[in-house]
């Protein structure tokens, strides 16, 4: 698998993606390049930024292939050679972008963002490390229940920017529901109390379109954290370029569609039933007798989303985790606070209902 780093056309220094300017910045000569400028400066290399290899530059085919250290390790595929200094880079099974431990050169493992792992889309970081650090400190200090000493700046300096893998699913469904609605009226006349119960047969049928059902695609991700930073503004998603990963950490999915399909469909059905129910008004009680929801069409997209993460060891010895949406700065943390309000699914799914055959309640 190729280890890729992105080099400055002026000085051959490392290029990293710069969230504030949304450009590629050279760490050495301070040049900045937009995607378009880089494409022009590296003509004939296509739309995507082409990887420059390190010491092997100029060799023929496969020049970016840095052979893993041994066959055994090749099978595990977790040890690579840094294109800049030649040192070993040890990764997890799911690492897609990282840094050389020795020379700090940012590297992208291209095999982990291609083929079945090629993201459909990416939301590039819009918040840089400095802003993220400030926002974290503001967040922590705004929490009355967190002792001030609980956090210090040096801990937060360990903040890291990670592109996490998610699946986003759009689904068309067709559904129908039969339910019983009741209205009860009580009145008095003289010494007699009358109760009138009207029972209605309620039917609903319609087509439903669910958009952006978002699922964490990484087993080792803390599911609360990875869901807590949702939602993202998907209108700002970009076509994937490997260059966006330069200067950040990135992970690839290890939970595929097959593994998650059941969960996604069950969730979609739950939303669907709720949507059908929400169209029924005017009864004091409603009990669903029968609800059928069939999936007509579903579309899965693989996306990388930017998250700033901080791990903190508290005085109580417990590990605390925080994450921040790298697009809008929303913070999610496991503080000893009430974060029920940030219930993972709220606002995560944008729902549209088209009601077709709408049969109102009628008196039995
Ligand atoms: Zn440079
Ligand atoms: Zn290195």
C-alpha cells in the first residue's frame, strides 16, 4: 500500500490542509495553494492532488509503494515506511491518515481511502486547532458542575483532528397504518353521569422519504461521542480528495453496509411509524393496530466527517472523552452533567412526508 505525503511545489516541504483558509499550506515556506492552483502547478496529474513520494521520487512505477517491513507485517498491513525519513510508521487496522512519529511528516495511506474505502464525500475541517482549543476551554468553563482544576491547557493541547468514517443513508419507504382512536365525553344530568365513548377507525397510508440517516462506521469509535457531534451540514460536503487528510488523522470504516443494514432499516421503520402516527390528530387516545412499512429504495454514501477529540484522565482516574464537530464547533462530552438534551438522534434525520391516500377518521 502506498504511503503518500503532499509536497510543496516551491520548496518540497509538507503541505497540510488549513481549515481557516480551506487551502493547502506549506509548513516551511508558508506558501498556500488552493486545490485549483495545485492542479495547475502539477499539470497533467488530474483533478486530484497527486501524491509525491519522498526519497524514492523519480523511480518508475510503484514509486510511492513503500514496502512493508516484513511479509508477516505486510499481511497485517500495519507497518509502513515514512516517505520523508524512512522511519517505520505503525498504524491501527483502520488508520487512513497519520503522522510520522519521528519527523512529524503527515502521511496518508492511500489504500485505505481507495477501492471500497474511497469516500463518496468529505466535509473538510473548518475549525483549526487553535479555535478548537479555545472552544473546548469555553465549553468546560461554562459548565458549572465541572471543577475548574479538572481541566488544564496542556491536556487540551493534546487535542487531535480526526476524520471519522460514517455511512449516510437515504431511504424511500411506503407505509400504511391502521389504528383505533377514541374520544370520551363525560357529562352529568341530574343524578346521572353519562359517558360517551366514540371509537374511530383511523387509516393512514403514504410514501416517506428519509434523508441522511447517519451511522458511525468505526467499531472502536465511542458511539456516544461519534453520534454526539452530529449533525453536519451536508450541503457543504465536498468531493473527496486525499489532500484534505494531510495534517490530520483519519480512519476508515470497519463496519460495512451488511453489518449495519438491519439496524438502519429498523430505525427507519421506527421513524416511519412515528411520522404516520404524528399525522393523526383529534383523538384523546390512539392505539396502533397494524403498521406496515416497506423499503422501496435505499442509497448508502460513505463520508468522512471532521471531529476534534480530547481524551482526559480525571483526578478520579477515570478517562473522559470529548469531541467537537470540526465543521460547526458543537461540543459533546462525557462530563458529569445533564446531556440528555443532546439525545443522539435529535436533528439527525431530516424527514419529509408525502401523504398520499389520506383516510380521515370516521365514525363507526
Ligand atoms: Zn514550501
Ligand atoms: Zn518520517
